[in-house]
C-alpha cells in the first residue's frame, strides 16, 4: 500500500483540488450576495451597487464601495482588502452577515 501524502507542496493534484475548493467558496459568496440583492422588497436596506477600486500602480489596498437605499436615505459602506479576491470576498461576507457600517451617502441624491 502506498504511503504517499497528497498534501505535499507542489503536488499538482492537491493544488488543483485546493484551487477548486477556493473557487467554489468564492462563487458561493457571489451567488448568495446576488440572491440577497435580488430580494429587494424583503429587507430594509436595498443594495444598489458594489464597486471595487483598484490601487494605483497595482500596489496598496483594494477599496470596496457598496451603495444602498432605505425608504428615507441613500447609504454607503466601505471595505478594504489586500487583494481583489480578499476585498470582494470580504465585502460579500459582510453584506451577508450584516456587519457593514453604513453611513449617509452625501454624494448621491435621492
């Protein structure tokens, strides 16, 4: 019986399986956030846009900006990540668990 460890660094099968799991996890977050945004009438805060600002020169932090509406106000929230995937997945997680810190959007009129 072989005693090979599939978690050996550089193992292409293990690396591909890990990448598949990570991609599936990210896709699941996007699907959940998409579903959340489509249920507009079921929540007090309705997401209107999700944008990612890329750092100049590709160095620095990525800034996620989410805009939303309530019946009485326009809101904005922010999330920072070290890379594009981290920023987007962090935003998705915070949208789904309700931990974004909303503030009135002074630049968007109702």
